C-alpha cells in the first residue's frame, strides 16, 4: 500500500527529525511532506538538511503562519497533484501527540472505510498528561460539534487522520473558510454529506513534552463560531447543487 503523510509544523525543530525517523522505521511505502509556516526555529531547514538524501521526504515552506488547517490542505493538494498515485493520505501532528505506531491500526482498517479518525474517546483509547481543564474543553468542543454536525464519530477535533486518495480528490477545498483546527470538522462534514464511510480507531494521545502548543484562544473562539454556521452552509450548498 502506497501512503502519503502530511505533517504541518510551526517551531517543531525539537521534534521533526525524531518523528520522521520513527516513521521511517515502520518500513512502509510512504512519502512524507513537512508543511512549515516559516518557523523561526528553523524547522524547515533542519528537515531539509537531515533528510536531503531521502527522495521520499519533502518540505513545503510557506511564508507566514497561516494555521494548521490550511497547512494540511496545501499538503493534500501537493500529494493530489504531484503525479503519483497513493492508496491513502494521512495527516498528523509533529509533536508526538500522535503515536507513529498507530499507523498500523489505520492501515488494517482503511480497506473498509473511506476516512478514519484516530479517536481519543474510544474504549481502548488513552490520553496522557492532559489537565482537567483541557479534557473538559475537548469534551465540550466535541459535544458541540456532534450536536450540530451529527457525524457518527466520537472525536471531531483530533488531527490524526487517514483518507482514501479518491475521497480527498472529491473534497472542495475552496469551500473551506477557516485555516485552523476547525478545518478538521469542515473536511469531515463534507465527506459525511457525500455519504462516504467514516470510521475511527483507538489512539494513544500524549500531550506534547517538547515545545509550546500552537493552539490559541482566538482560534478556539473562531472554531466555535464556524461550527455554528458550517452545518447550514454546507447543507444549503448541497441542496442548491
């Protein structure tokens, strides 16, 4: 199975080399793309120098910080237009909150689904080193998204995902209005409305040990506002077409 992995980064110099190293140890037929928002700590340059002899690792440097969601979209577009054919395309964070070893769970299950989410809220899932406040907020965000969007999933906000190649080709990225984490819900909702089969796998989620979280309160507020209108916009667009 040929896979591609999109890794959005901003100031992940302490993590990116180790993460790619662990991915390569899986010995899979994969291409890896680092999409970096011009990190001041030199993440992009470190990735380029460390893996310059590996023809399956690429770095896409963007000129300013434009958000995780838009970084993933640029990564998807890269893999959808580079002339290669993949079976599926992953997205994952660079801070080791997403365990590379869980990729095997995705690959076991993806033949039965069009999209898979690494859920933090399945019975076999684990969350490590999260504060009570962070857990409460995540539960609230997922409850609110579920209340409005009604996708039969338990985790709307985790960015550890696997998509079938043909499914991503049918996503209208021009419709996505935001650039942060809410893009996760926007893409999932499009896929859901197109009647694709969405599933979940249990995952080990570890709060980052190195570096600083890039999530801010403005992005959180924008996410809640966007979810509020997302359902009605996409349903209207689907009805008109």
